[in-house]
């Protein structure tokens, strides 16, 4: 799986952090940081985070087989 966040769209609402704290967090300067290639076991959490993003800045792509 591959996760991308359009940082031009991201407004740091933090909904992704609540939905998938294993993938998303804020650094000490309150900038979003995330794991771009988490394990497939976190797919459901990643998709939930993308769905709750109010500005739709998160894209989740499944790895090509």
C-alpha cells in the first residue's frame, strides 16, 4: 500500500491522526507526518483516515501485484 498526502490541500485538521495514529501524527511544529508505505495490515485504517479527511488530501493506493 502507498499513502500520499497533498500537503497543499492539508489543513492539519487531524482527523487522520485520530483515525490512524499508527500512520499519521504531528511533529513538534504541528506539521503532519505519516508513513508513506505502512504494512497492508493497516489498509482499513488508512482508508478510514482518507475518508474522514475534510479536504480529501489523502490518497491510498494498493500495491500492484
